[in-house]
C-alpha cells in the first residue's frame, strides 16, 4: 500500500516545489517554472513604497532576472506576456501595476 509522506522543504525551494505541485494544471516547462518561482519570490518579498504601484516585472527586477537566470530581454518579455495571458501574472488597477496571482503564493 502506498503512503503519502510529507517531507520538509527548505524555504529556498518552497516556491519552486509548490509550483511543481501545481504544474499539472499549467503545463509549464522547467525554465518557465523557475522563472515563475522567481516572480513569486519577488512578489512575496516586495516592499511597497508610498505612491508607487506594485510591479514584479519592473526594470530593476527584469535586470535582476536577466543577470541571475541568464535569459535574454526578448525571451523574458515573451515569458511575461505568456504568464499574463494564462492569468499567472495579473494587471492591477494602475497602468503599470503587475503582480502574481494569489493562488500561486503558498501560505506558510
């Protein structure tokens, strides 16, 4: 008989493991999962400044992703466009507001 065993997950791997569990619904590649996990981490760690809208894909975050993940600017834009189309990244009320869908953020 198979048992469901609960393993401890490191905090550094929490987002990627949570998204892997949900990937049966989204059918993302490993690279897309890694990128989406980075967006989730940026969303959770985002410090809102007064008068500034929340944008996980702002210029500073894009440069960080390009440098750490070794992805081109054009491919990053394509991934962001696909994530928006699939409802994984959501536009806010303001013009430049973009955040991760709350269903993708695990409750700890």
